C-alpha cells in the first residue's frame, strides 16, 4: 500500500479552472489627448493587460497567448494615429485582444503619467468579456 506524503489525500486531484496571461508596465509613446497642447506630440502611456483564458493544458507557445501579440496590438493602435481619450485606446486594445477566441475576459489599464499635477498617474481601466 502506498502512503501519501500529504496529510490528506486528494480525492480527484487538481483541475484547471482557468489561465491568466498578463503584460504589466508596457510603455508606449502615443499621440493621445483632447487638449490643444496635446495635439501633434507623443506622450507616454503605461499599459497593463490581463487576459483570462479558458482552462487548457499549455505545452507550447501556440497553446497560449504570446505576450508580444499584446504589445503589437498596442503599437498598432499608436500607429493608427492620434487618439483623444485613454478610455478609447483601452477599449480598442481590449477589443483587439478579444479577437483571439481563447480570451474570455480582458482587462486593460492605462496610466497617463503627467496628466494630473501632483498625481503619479491618472488613467482608466476597461473590462470587456464575451
């Protein structure tokens, strides 16, 4: 008889409940803002993205979301040109992430350093789910 090293044996063993993939602190320089002094210049944005995926075995990169794909999506939005609001940028990025059908829920948080005097950052957080 085999004795479990654990003080209590697992009845069915562990099971996958989900997978979270994230990118934190991605810095991009973007044309962003609605004020006259913000037009025609780039400003830093700090982007955090959290992707919730369905539970699945991950053995290779193709089984999950590549971090670089998230960064490329953010850079593509920058390349499209000036965006008025960080909320708009965040929603576009979340929508782009949800194009991958494995993503169930996407949270995008964007900080705009320097947007508010005496604050470390101001920004928004957008959550989209299918």
